[in-house]
C-alpha cells in the first residue's frame, strides 16, 4: 500500500442552548469529504458527539484545560444518508438523566430536514 497522509479540519458552532437541548451547525467543506465526495462518516459522528457533550456540560463548550469532560462511554450511530455540501444542523436532546448516567439522542440533518445521522450516546458525569 502506498503511504498516504490523511488530514482534515472539522469545525462547528453552537447555535442554541437550553436545559433540554443543544443545537449546532457545521458547514460541509472539502476537509471533511471522503474520497467518494460525500461527508466522511467519522466527521458526522464527531459533530453529533460534540453537540451531545455540550448538552451534558450544561450548554458549555468542552475546553482543553478541563480535567474531566464527561466523554461518551457508549455511542450508537446510524448513518442514514449523506451529502457532499451544505450546512448541517445537529440537535441533542435528553433521553435519560438518572444519577450520573446521562443518555442523549442527537440527530444531524441537512438544510432540507433529511436525517443524515441518528446518534445515541451515554455519558458518565455530574449533571
């Protein structure tokens, strides 16, 4: 196999925060496209996980200097569709909040409202 260097840059913005949900946007660019010209599935999962993590953190963005970010201990993701461009929206909502087991459902949609990714994640951490 020929050696290859793979690189990319993923960015998203938090556009809405409440006690029950967090919403964000990500613009599709060449850095997150696969060799087939559609969004690399890992980029979709990263986007959804970042929005879910913001919900678990009470609407705060994860910071590098924070000692204990409540990272997901389980992630179940279904890629339902894909695109090659546009702006995507992710919305994370609570499914379960008991003690310090937190379960979040995050859906990523395109501008037309089609669901591209449906992700459920479980986090251990303080509410």
